[in-house]
C-alpha cells in the first residue's frame, strides 16, 4: 500500500492501574476497581479488552494505599483523532456494614503522545442532592451513584452534577502509534532542552 493510500491509523495502549491513594486511610475491608475505555464514533477496537474488573485488594504496609497493578492493553483504529479514548475507573468497596458501595470515579485521557506516562487522576464521587440524602449516605455508608458513569467522559450534562474529590488513582500507560504522522498528526513528545543550550 502506498503512503498516500493510508486512510486509517492504529494506536496501541498498554500499562496498568497501579494503585489508589486514600490520604485519610482505608476503612473498608476490601476494595476493587472496574474500568471501561470510552471512545468516539470514528474509533473502533481492533484487539484487547475495553472493560474489566480487578481482584479484591486491601491496604498493605502503607495504610493509605491499595495496590492493584491491574494490566490494560487495547489497540484502536481510527480515521481522525476526534473522540480520543478515555479510561473511566470506578472504585468500589465491600464491607460487612454497607455491603458493596461506591468510593468514586476517575477519568483519564489516554496518552496522546508516544512513550510511557505515569498519570494521576482525582477520584470524585457524587454528592447527595439534599441534606437528608447526605445524612442517609453517612448513616448507611452507601454513596449516591451515577446511572451512567460514561456521562463524565462526554461533559455535556455535567454542569448540574455536584461532586467531591475523595482520593486519587495512579495509572502507568504507554502509547505506540502507526501511520499517525503519515496522516498529518504529530504525536511525538516535545523535545527536552537543556538550560545550558539557551
């Protein structure tokens, strides 16, 4: 195939959800994560898993950190960069008192440049609409949940959503592309200049 006949590029993402940080400590017995990769209409998944769930995990030596090291790997094909993939992570907990409950959501834009990145995103959770709802959530240990968490990726109707930042999720991701430059997109990371060069 000639270079000018290329109409589609491929992008491969691989890495892992490393850990979730809880600055106030972890009070739940077991924590697990679910992930979903969301992309635009011109994108298609070529290989890999777009959704997944982790094992149950607990905090170890560090009481403020729950380590998962959950692998991610997916390859996409697309004709344009609109709708670049995003990683939506849902953190949930199980304990004897509240059962299965939401700890929060994190949204991460998959790396747009080649190379490996360590990304940290805040963990947010919806707040109850009323004072009674907040009191009930505190009493039962069950927080409000979104009917469709994908709405966080679109941003269209989020202006009415009240959330609070709870903790953070750290993810390590690598991106490799094929034919992006041939289609006119420059996805190389910026060159690092030494101060002595200026």
